[in-house]
């Protein structure tokens, strides 16, 4: 599969159904009031995420699971958007609309997870429009090793560490011949991700490491472009860091003396 740049990642999710309210079964329920109401919901998806996985499956809203939860978190109704009923009857009260697709992993190369929730209240409105935004729970990391790396180094790799991976004693490793990006689960507010670059020099088998960190948020990208650098006979590497979804590049040079 070809890798493309990581672009803006936001899935707007709405569910296209009509919910007609009915009377509450218990007027004493503080979350439920007498009366009826109707709610209009819909699902749309902007899946400009990556073509490293099957992007079309994320863009196809019929794949999304939609849930309506009551105020206790219980599932009132659940269905694939492709199988949505024309109408759903609800008692007046507090609810949450949830839509999601994919599988969440601490680190994966096969896919990712997007989800969104929106609270709403049924209290007699003739029509109430509900919108929920579904966002990924991961960021994307990628490494581009220069084609001539093997002329100078016998081995090279990058090891990624996140809070979720550290908690289970794991890491995500980008080997020298890898091409597919890693999708790393990160905190919703973003977190510091560490990348340890490891190289072994071909001439004398001497190894060295360089650590880089970046605050990675869900839906964002961090790409390392790594190439050999020969300065006055001293061999090192140049690391170009792409920290944005718009591919703005920042050059960071590692001095040749590091080896």
C-alpha cells in the first residue's frame, strides 16, 4: 500500500433518522419528563486520513455503528448506519448519540479507531437536529530512510514510546525496510511521544542513538526523514522533522561527532 501525507483528520458524524418521543414510563424519574419530541440525526464522514489503510471504508458512513444511550449509559438502540430504521421512539429524557468505526489499538499498522459522542435531551421539540463529531484516538508516525543509508550503516531503526505502550511494557519499532506508518494511541489532549533513532555504522560496527520527542495529538502526524551526512570525513545523520499535516519541514542536524 502506498503512503500519503497525513492530512487534516476530522470525521463529522451525524445519524439520519427520526426519533419520536413517547410518554415516560415513570414520571418520578428525574431524567425523564412527560411529553413527546422528535429528533433528526445524520451521519457524514470526511475520511481524508491516509491511504495506507482502506480509506474508503472510513469514508463510507454505512460502516459506522450508531448507538443511542440513556442517561445511565444503557444502550437504547444500536444499529449499523446502513441498516438504520426510519423512526425510533424515545421517552422524553436525557440521551447520548454515539457513532464509531474501526478498532482501537495501542499501536497498529492495519487501521485506527474513530468515535464521537453527543448528549441531547428529548423534551417535546417538534424537530431537534443533533450533530456529533467523530475523531481518531491516534496520531500517525512515519519514517523515511534515505535510499543510501545502507551504504553507510549496517542497521538502523526508530523505536517509538507512548504512555499507552509504556503502560504495557511495549514499543513500536520502525525497522530499516518498513514502509507502512504506525498509528499510535495518544491522550485526547496530546502527549509527548519519544522516538529513539538507532544506527550501526557499516565501517566499524559502532552504534549510536539519538532521541527526539514531539507532542503528538490525535489526528496529527510526525514524520522523520533520516539521511547519512559526511562532514569532513566524519559520518553522521541528518534528521528532517515534519511536524504538521501540511508537510512543513524543519531541519535538525545531528553533528558528525556523535559517532
